[in-house]
C-alpha cells in the first residue's frame, strides 16, 4: 500500500493505518535524528516528537511532495527545535548507538563507517546534512530541497561540493576513495 493510500484511509476513519506509517519510517527518522543530534536519547526524543507532530497535524498535510520528504522536513524542524532549547553542554556527543551490521565483513564495514563519519564531522553542517539525507536516507535532490527549503539546483551544487570536500578530507587521512 502506498503512503497516499494509507493517508486516505486514515482520513476515512482507519487510524490504525497511522501505525503502519510509523513502523515504515521509524528507523529512518531515528537514524536521521541521531545523525543530527549525535545522542541516542535525544534521537529517541526527536523521533517521538516528529511522529507526534505528524499525528497532530496530519489533517494539514496536502500531498504536494512525497510523504517521506514531508516527514523528514518535520524531523529536521524537531531537531532544530531541540538545539534551540538545549545549551551546548547539554547537547554533547554520546557514545552508544551503532547500526547493526549482519555481514561477515563486519570489522571492515565498521572501520570504514567510522572513518567516513569522522571525516563528515569535519564538513560544515549544511554539507553534512545534504550528504546524510542523500546517501544515508536515499532522498532525491528534489526531496532534500523540500526538506531544507532550498532550490533544487542549490541542493545539487551543495551535494557535489560536499562530496568533493569529503573526498579531500578522506584522501588527506589516507583513506582510499572508490567513489
């Protein structure tokens, strides 16, 4: 069932369809919130707040863009609100959350991911955000533009510049670039 059909069914009196939407997107939104807040507990809070806002304001949703992009837009706003409400000392980095990998090359994949994440930390926030949305969450440039409120051409340019800078950082650290 498509998101559009689920939303129509919710409006038609089937609120249980909201659970389906939440289940489908929960992990993606949690990972996005974690990448923005860098704290597992904050990511859980922001994810919960994202879905509370979706439930509360779904009647205002007008299908202009994909629901997924709409959802990431809400998550972005929630994360921004999180930082506005917290002082810098309350927001510090928290170790703990690791995505579970089930492949046999676990150590290599983790090492590679850690190297890339450390390199991404050296990017500007707006560069890190577009790469995160694009490569980790699979949003298109058009969807990212919707989430960030920027023009598609600006998003595409930022992705190119961010990849160039990331490549430079990784090569300086001796990481062999295959992209």
